[in-house]
């Protein structure tokens, strides 16, 4: 599958060419992929949602004043008058915004000169970043002692899809090969938005990025003396057997091929809809919808569906992407996801972008133990944010979880709400950018060579990226555009875990999980004897 994703790229140009031909080639080939390739359908591994109308793009006045301008805000019609010295908290002056201006038939595409290259943030004590930021130190630990040389970097050129260069505050792209769908475009886009949010704050750096599903740098290939040659490769997820450095995936800015809008819009739409159905009105089953062919576990999950002998309490649905696409994503909508009390999360080929949408529903998430991790998922705690499910005992675990939840609705709801709060707070866009900022800053400290802009690299401003596009690609870019520099500094990076802290965290998670498993073992013992009061009630229903 990995090979497939790299060979079925979307367009052929090697270097980034921000011109019309590039965009139309992309659109054309996307189309071809959609029409001709079964891969597209079997590849998409996640549930999607369609959202009605524009209501989800609204911004509240509260948000825009309390936070950096991460999205389009309405500019006030009138300028605020000069401050009177008496006011203790003077109103802020209207903030200058920098929408993107695309060229017309007579002008040429250029990167604008008016976006500030520097911006003073408020001199305040920054809040501490969420706990999961501490993994940044762990992810970079292999290079801590000896640093990163140019040889290590150049050595993975053939594995990477592109190189990002930050030089004197500007971001450049050195593209090697195409990636699947618009992953690359939305990854560059995210980095360009980071540069707009914190202009002048990113250090000079060069990094290699790979857009496949699974990590590429296997630990077993770098044993012994090779341990000094580990290539640093940025990637969307990590694995305990790999050295890849996790970075936010493209879906935070949008996934147009399956109609997933930028995270900020998606989150508020899900929250809004989830609020409308109370716990009691939700179906008392564990829901999952997606493509079951992307992993063995998903295939197994189908067996937990309603069956004649025993109701495992799962309701799983096959996502027919061909039909969804033909019908404009009418049936892959949000309401289907938030109508059940329990939602299942299970990985696809590797980590799945669906995890945040599943958690956002505020149903209790039944999380099938994942192998891969993305940036925020290492902060999830079993029974705080989700109910742990064992891959090899999936159906039994799901049935027990659902019945436990129906017996303990307050506790089950609390787990659901906590999970929702976690993604809504700890994984909000401000923190996604702050994570990128700290990861890149810490990474840059390890570079043992002078960064330079390679020949053929192109400056990646938002205009050069967005202007050639139309349709949903362009809309998602417009909707996730950072309109002005942040007045608030990035959160402050918490220190590395001490070895005993890391051990304690691991043990805490394991202890909670074992507790659940023990309770469940008792349940199944009683179930077999036919003495369980729950069971007899269900049975005589
Ligand atoms: C601001 O937030 C408060 C409470 O969170 C709410 O009552 C108020 O309506 C909000 N104001 C606006 C303009 O959204
Ligand atoms: C194209 O844009 C330039 C600069 O923004 C403007 O001066 C010119 O009138 C525009 N031309 C057309 C045909 O819209
Ligand atoms: C699972 O069961 C439901 C009915 O309970 C059915 O509608 C659905 O199609 C089944 N899913 C699969 C993948 O067979």
C-alpha cells in the first residue's frame, strides 16, 4: 500500500511550479484517480462528514479577541478612538489583516511584500503547552548528543517527498516527487500558515519530509555503529520501531478529496451537532463507519456487527466512497457519527486522521489499541479520554464496554466529554501551530551545518500556493488562512520527561487498562454461567 501511494501521485512536475499548468494538471490527475482508480476508494480509510452551509465558518467575537487570528475575522467597521488614559484595559486597535491577493490576467503571480517579516508578540508569560508537547524532546532524542549533519539529511533525499528550507524568515520548498492526493499541498500550506502566524520567529533550518502512511526509518536498520547515521525524517506519525519524527498531518488544513474541511471548522460543526442529541436519545451501540479493507483489524471489526447468535453491540458500516463521491458526500455526514453513545476508533494502514473526529463527537470513544501515534494522541489516557479495546478481543471488549456504559451512564458520558474536551482544547489549531513551532525550533538547534536555499527551491507564500486553485482546494485554503501575525507568543515548551516520569506515565496507563480487563474477565465468567443480571435482562428483552 505504501508503494502504491507513492506511485499513484497526483501530478508529475518535479519542482514546485506555482503556475496554472501545475494546478490544472493536479485537478486533472485527481480526477483521473477518482474515475479510474479503485485505489482511491480502497485507500481512503476514514469516515468523513459533509457539513451544511456556511454557518460553520462563523467566528465569534470572543475568540478573535482572545486568540491569535487563526481564521478570518470580521474587521471592525470603525477604528477605535485613541485611548483615554483612565481605561485600565484599553480596547485593542483594529488588527491589520492580510488576505491573499491573486493576480489577474495582466499581473504576474508574486509573493507579496507587505506581509510583516517580524511581529512583536505581547510581553507576557506564555501559558505552558499541553503535556503531549514533551514528546518533542523524545522524538528528537536520537540526535541530541551528536546533532544532525548535512550527510544525514541528504542521505534520505530518495525517501523524502520534499525538503523545506527556512531561511531569513522565508519558507522555501524543494520538491522531489509527488505524493498521494493533496497531502503535500496541505502540508506546505500548514507550514506557510505557521510562518504567517509567527513571522520572524522560525529559525533557519532544512528538513526532509515524507508523506506516506507508515514510518520509513526503521530502528533495526540503525543498530550499533550505524546509530550515528540515523536520518531525521519528518512524517505524519510515529511507531515504537521507527525514528520518524511526527508532524501534524494535512487534515488539520483540509482533505478535499473526501470533503474533510479544515479542523477548526470541522470541530465546531461536530460539536454543534453533537450538542443537539442528548445521551438518552443516542443509539445504545458502538458505531463505526469507514473503509474496512485498509487493515486486518478493520476487517475483524466487521465480525462484531450485529449477528444472529449474539449481539456484540457494534454497528459498523462500510463506507462506499465511489457512491459518496458520485452523490456529493450526502451520506457521509456528521449526524451519522454523533448519533450513537459509543464510537469506535480503529487504525487503517497506519494512524488515521479520523481519531480527532471520533473523539470530537463526545460519545464514549472505544479505542482499539493503536500501533502508531500522531502528535497529540500520546496524551490520551485510558478511562479519562477513551475506553481501551484489545485488537485480539475486539468483539468481547466492545460488548462489555457498551453494557458497562449503559449501566454507568454518568461515567460513560464523562469519558466522552473528556475526550471531546481533549481534542477541542489540547489539539486546537493554536496548539497545532505551537507544536510545529517548538518541534522546528528544537530541531533547528540540532543542525550542525549552515542552511542554504538549494537551486530550484521556490518561495512558498500562501499566494503562490492558493491562487492557482479553484473549488474545494481553494476554499479550504481560504478558510484555514492565517490572516495576521499572532500578538500572543507560542505557549512555553514543557521540559523533557525524566526517565522515571515516563515510566510512571506508562505504568499508569497499563494499570488502568489492566483494571478494565479484570472487570471484564469477571463479566464474561458470569456471562458464561448465565448468572449475570445484565445478561438475563438483555436476554429476555
Ligand atoms: C462571549 O462569551 C460569553 C460567555 O462565554 C457569551 O455569553 C457572549 O455571548 C459571547 N459574546 C459574543 C459576542 O459572542
Ligand atoms: C489587475 O490588477 C492590477 C493590480 O491589482 C490592477 O491595477 C488592474 O486594473 C487589474 N486588471 C484587471 C483587468 O482587472
Ligand atoms: C451491520 O449491521 C447493520 C444492521 O444492524 C447493517 O445495516 C449493516 O449493513 C451491517 N454492516 C455490514 C458491514 O455488514
